[in-house]
C-alpha cells in the first residue's frame, strides 16, 4: 500500500484515484473548487481544494505533499502563449516538493510535444526534442524543467488523444466540411490512460518516458463514420483531399514492451455513450 497524491482529479485523475483506491492504496487528490471537493468527498475520494494561479492556494493542501508518490496532471492552457504562467506554476510546485515527503513523481504530458511533421514509422521516446522541433513548446519546457529541477524520481507519460465514453471524436466533426480523414490517429481510451499511470507507479518504472497511445492507428475517417453509424450522429459532410507524407504516427511499442496490456488496443473499439442512443 502506498500513499499517492493526484494533482488534478479531472477526466483522467478521477478514474485513476478510483483504480488506485480499489488496489488498496491511500489516495488524496486535488480539485480547484470547494464545491467539487465536497462532491468527491461524498463519493469516497479524499479531495482537497488546491490551485496554482500561479501561487499555491487552497484549504489543507499540505496534505497532498505528505504522500510517497505524486501524479502531476495539470496541462498548460495553451500551446502557443509561451507557457510562462505554466512554468511559474511548476516552479511553485517544485518549491513545495523540496520540503515534502514525496519521493516519486509522474508527470502527465502529451504526444503533442513531438514535431508536427510526417513520421509514418512512428515517433518514439528516444527521439531528440528541442525548442525548434517540438510541436508544443510549453510541454517541452515543462518536461525539461522537471527533469532538471526535481530531486525525486520522475517518469513522464505522453498521452495521445484521450477519448472514449462521452468524448466522441465523430461528434466534433459532425456535419462539417473539408474534414481531414486520411491520417492515422494516436488515441488512447480514458480508462487505459488511468490504468497506465497506475501501472507505472505499481511496477516502479521510474526515470522513464512513455508514449500512452493505443497500438493501432486506424484512419480518422474510419472512426468518424463508425461513430456516426453506431451513435446516430451525422458524419462529416466532406473530407479534405488526401496528401502524401502526411502521417504523424506516435509509437506505443515501448509501453507494450514493458508489459502493459491495453483494454482497448484499437480505437475503433472504444466504447462511447451518447444521449441520443
């Protein structure tokens, strides 16, 4: 049994908390409002009001830093604003960690950090990233800052598109024209994302970077059309012309080699819930 804290009990953080609690771990987590904290407390989650704006504030949030392991699940608000406020948030978080009991940290990042360029064989965790080639400069700065400034053991998980349940890719392009449909997706099912974080913690996979993407990469068009058929939503009205050398694939091979077993390895099989079903 470990004491584990989760900064950000959101769409991934909340199922992660439930998974870890079911495994017998002692979980604390943060949310930015007292109202949500109270709702989660009623669900049996030890939720604490905490925010970084960029200064830390909240009620009793010091408890979050009395655990052995910390999950940082607070993405930058924009990939284009330079990320200075986000880096300030991480600096204050680092200062809190300096005098804490935390020994191990998982940082939730994104595959958006890879270049926005063609790569049919798949970007891997070994690819060299820098300020010039990164597709998300804020995330690249954040990863680099944590790697260089944390004394704790650190692992980074770069998630692809977080989908499933009420996040339906076809819904976002329903009835739209000139939609890109010929490129492969880099998606991961919501519960698999939470399970992967838990897996890294429980298997003690520290000092590593992982791509959190399902191993199969069907075409966007295939997913949008399947969503439309199964959920009763309109498909895109038209698709953009196909382009050569326009496949940006992220490899999840390392995650598989570490023994992680996806519940949904194929994004075409992700389960969804839609009000009109």
